[in-house]
């Protein structure tokens, strides 16, 4: 039989979330982040739903190519930038923008042959991954403006490390305030649009919005703040991950369930077996007590999640039967609740859905 595991993608939810981002940052243009296959929701489906965005952000040239294949003409920013002259040729072909984060890229643009490209200058304000150090920004900006391989306004950008600690909290937000100040000092007097705000900053740091905001997880209804769900901010989940019960078994008290016998039945009870596992992208490390919905009613994972199957405590679901729908997240069960129980974040859960899951557009 075919596996009943489905990821239903809600295009209307994405459109709602995009509109909410615009309402939160009414003076900014919105770049929809669709990297990592749109956070696991499917690039083509997400881009089609978010086609009213002002631009798209991707991690690779290959993702930019997939967007152009849909016939969309909005700007596309390749966050990883370019590493070779071949990359520059592809950026020109796709009419895509590139982040510039390293001196080696400046040299390539100064020596470039062919049509110039649009560039975003990345500044390391404290994340310490990619970007020019603050003291090097003015010189890098001058070189970009003079480079024959560059055209148009140079967008000045950075990336927050802790913007999920919202502005106004007594002790939180110290790093974000510092990053804002470093950015302001490093870019003082330089022409060009500004871009700082990710999803969390759109929601919690209005002073950071600038000319462009770059929401990602929020577009898919995911919370960016510990202890909160997307619904707390008016967001709607863009995915419902679900399966079916394959069996309901009566198990005696004192028996152990699943691999490594990690969970013991405290009484005679019913155990449901659902057709989902880490081979579908459900977290193997989800502990006993992780919430699911069985036939719309709350239930809990017990035992160790295996590659293809999961076991569920049905003591509070006496009417459960094989074939009942099991919601793993979305559609009444916030993905953040599953992520919190599993010691991870909602973003990872979305990105972990595997290719054997049946994707359905709603």
C-alpha cells in the first residue's frame, strides 16, 4: 500500500502571512525568503503563493533558476553570493542580485567582463559568519561603486543574531541594539538602501525595518520567539503534516514499547501505531509526551520514533481506530509545540520533511 503521510501546503496561509508582514513594515519592501526549498514547503508552491512579494531571497543560484522558470520577474537575491566567473555568468543570465561579503568577490567584480550585476554589501555587525568588518565597509562600498561589474544602487545589509529577544525587554535585546548601532556607524554617510530585518525583527524591532525587510519563517506561520506560536502574532500555519493509524493494539501493563525498550506501559492500555517516522522527517529524538492529534483529539508519542513508524498513547482516545487521521503538526497542533518537545526549532522540522512524503496543495 502507499504510505499515507502527507504535507498539505496552505497557499492562502502564506498569502495571509505576507500581508501581515507588509502591515507590520508598511514603509518597507518585502523580500520573501524561500531558501531551503521554502523552508521545506516546496519552492515552486511557495513562490507561486508569494508572487506578490517585492523580491525573493534564495541560498543558491539553482534556486534562483527554479524561480525564473516560473516566469516571475521580481528581483532575486542569492544569499551565498558567487565564487567564480561561471557564477557571475549565471547571475547575469538570470538577472539575479548577489550578496558581496568578501574581498575576493570585490576583485572579481573589478575584473569582470560582461554585463554588470546588482549587489548587496553584507556587513558583519556581530553575527560573525559572513560580511565585511565595520571598519572595512566604507572602502568596500567605494570599490563596489567603482567596479565595472556592478550596476545600480548598492544595498547595505546585515543579519541579526538575537532579534527574537524583542525591543523593550528589560535585559533582552542587548545584542540587537549593539548590532543596530554598529550598522549605523559603519554605513554613516554611505548612499544606498538599507536592509536588516528578518522575521523576528519585523515583529519585534520596528526601528530596524529600513528599506527592505527579509521575512522567512514567519511567511510559513512559524514563530521566531521562544515560548510563542505563530498564532500569537496572527500568523497562520502553511503546512499540516499528517498520517494515519495503521493499528491499535492492546498492550499489558509492564510491557516495553519500541526500539531500546525506552517506555514501559503503566497499565493495560491501547497503543496506536502510526505510519510516520524519521524517514519522513519526523524527529527521531522526539521524546515520550510529544503531542499529536488522533482524530482531532490530543494524544502523545511514546517509545522511540523509528524510521517508518511511531507509537502513540491512546488512553485518552478510547474510540481510536485504524485509519484515523494523525496530525503531527499544523491544523490544530502548532509546530512550535513539537519543536519545543523535541529540543529543536520549527524551522528545522519544516526543512526536514523528506521526499517520500506526499505533498498536497490546499
